[in-house]
């Protein structure tokens, strides 16, 4: 008895090739377009949350500092607390003002 000849390999039909092409195209679009957009959106969202949390923490620390100064340090002399906060704000503003860099003017467009 002889062995039967090997069956020919089935050729992928047109529908399978089209689906493979569509799958490859969608993978490329996802990797080059959608993924960077998602990463940028996620980064913006995390930064927004981080800024909001930092703002809340700054406000809480400032309120706590004023209460601490008013109740325990200066024992009810609110004007001393206000004066100290004013001086600290003035010094911080002067330091920031000193560190500024002059803006170079642009050449006019002709």
C-alpha cells in the first residue's frame, strides 16, 4: 500500500487576508496615534490632581500656622500674627522679584 499524497496547504482566502490587514492597520493606528493621546491625557489628569492636592495642603498649612501663632505664640494679639504674616509675605515677594529675569524684546516684524 502506498501512502496518500500530502494534502495541499490551504491558501488563506480573501476574507482572512483582509481581516489580517485590518488587524495590522488597527494595531499601527493604536500604537502611533491613540496610545500617545492616552498617555498625554493621563499625564494632564495626574498633574491636575497633584496641583489641587498641593493647593489644599498649602491652604491647610497656612490656616494652621495662623491659628498656631494667634492662639499659642502671641496669645490673642491678632495684629502681631497679621504683622508677621505680612512681613514674611513681603520678604518672599522681594526675593521672587529679585530673582526675575528681564524679558528680551522681540524685533518688530516688517
